[in-house]
């Protein structure tokens, strides 16, 4: 079957403005043409007026009205936004591979896979999968989520047309450390967007070594920090917590609690975090103990202060060292509800990541636009699918109108030169 190029309009209502061509013609014939009357003296001119009035007649329309009518028409037709629709032949398809409506673009795509710690269960993780559909109709697709060889979910997902579907799942802590993969079986021809993989090893618990004279309150607070595993062995710890004068390890993130045995005094006031370093909200500690004497030069940059005193400094080395210059193990402070939050923030500062909400994700962009699907029924094996190609005509019309405007200007200048 032969297919031809067709003309279509996006805003055809502008075509009604072409009726204004009539008034354009009328405005170009308003001038009255008089017969020339010769007089021998200027004072005799007045006597010729009645003779001129008798011979007065309507002048024919100025021929330039055609140029200006064409200029006006080009602009109005351009506003109607005409375009040509021409068919394009696509690759041949077998009837066995074409089912229902198949778009010229990818219809199903996994766009994001994310994992974060569960807020309801301490030993579980919550995962979210985003599935984009650019199909024109609803469809059901099989979905499989695996963590290495362990199948977390195997189900079917109902996808609404031209929308994004969120699928949630849960898996235990013990499954962390392997590659998490999600895959759908979609009916479209493209398969590269049907799978996403996420490395979960970064979410494994951080091994924490405690050294020195740390109180039971500090031990309990560290065990309450999400994502930390407290150990007494020095084998590959992720972060070290040093209390008092214990030796400071090298090559690992370290939280150092200074001056726990020195003479202190109680102060009260609101502490201020430097948010550009931490990103935490202000924390009200109430009354807490500070040493009466501090070293004259503190290592690192202050990140927690109150009035004119520095409470916490950070050495921006790799890995980091965090120095605490007040008695963070004081009993009256350790029994407050904000104490675990304070310890969590100090550990997060040493690790340079927020331990209260560990998140890992991978995503890919995917447009929610698709060409109009081509309806395919039972075709012959050598039949070819067709797609529509559009060509806008408005830019060409505007360019032609600009050319006519230049010609009109040149004609006006030439006429003025002739009069002079």
C-alpha cells in the first residue's frame, strides 16, 4: 500500500485571519485620483477647484497591496503551525516478535534501585524499585529481585500506562554484602533497560574498636548507633573510639575523647554545630562538664562550640580524626535522651557519613515520552512497520515573510527618492 505525504495544522484557527486580506486591498485604494489642471498664475489656482472636483475619481489599488497581503498571509499561516507528515519505513519484523502495540521507543525501563535501613525492624533493609512505562496501555510484567543467588522477590507487577510504578521489598541484614539485581521481562524489543544492579557491600556494618577507659554509658550508646558493630579485637576496624590517654591508631577513622580524668567545671548553654561540615540540626545538651584547662593550640578545625569555648574539632585527614574537648561520658549527660544522638553524630563525623540513615542507590534517566505506537496485527513475514516523520513549515514561512518585508522597505525608499 502506497503512503503519501500529508499536510496538517497545529493551530488551524489562525487561518480565519486570512479574511483580513480584503481590508488590506481596500486600504490600498483609498486615494482619489484627480485630473491635472494647468494654471498661468498661482492666484488662479482657487478657480480650478470646482473643475477638479467634477473630474475627481477613485484611484485603482496600489499594486504593492499584493506584496503586503502575501507578507500578512505568511505570518498568519506560520501561526497556524503547518507541518508535513511523511511515512518512514522501519526494519522488517516477524509476526512472532510483534505482540499488540509496540512503541518505536523503549516502553519498560528500571530507572532506580535503592536500599536503606528499615525504620521498623533493626535487622532488616528496605528496598525500592522504580519502573517506568511509556506504553499506551496497562500491562503486567514478571519481576525478579536477587541478592547473589538468593531470590528476594519473584512476582508480577501491574504497570499503568505512561506512569512510574514503585515496588517495595524487604530483606534481612544477613543478606548484605553481595550484588543486588532487579530484572523485568518486558514485551518491547529493547532489553538493556530491563535490569539494574546495586553493590551492597558499602552497607555492611562498620566494625568499631573501643580502647581506653570508656564508660558503660559510652559502650551502650555506641551499640545503639545503626550500622556499628562493637568489637574488642583490633582486626580491621572501620572506626576507633579512644577514651583518655590510650594510644591512637594509625590509618583508620578515630574518635578521641580527651580530658576525661582532668578537673572539670559545669557549664550550661546551647551548642552550635557548623552545619556546612555536619549537616545536623542544633543539639541542646543542657548542662555538661568541660575541663578547666585546654591546650593552647587545638588540632583541627572547630565544629562544635558554645559561647567562646571549643568542644569538638576535626582534623580533615584521610581518614578523619575527631577530638572531643568536654566530658562526653559524664553521667548526667549520658542519662539524657539526646545522648545517643550526640554519640551518633560524633561517630558519623569521624566516618564522614551519616550513620543514622545509610542509603545506597543506582539510577538511570528515562524519558516519559514515546512515539505513537504503531498498531501491528498478523503481518506477513516480510511486512515492514512504518513510523511517522513530521516536518515543520513555520520557520520557512517566517523566513519568506522576512524577505517580503525587506522588499517592501526597498520599494518604499525608491518611491521616496522618485518624489524628491
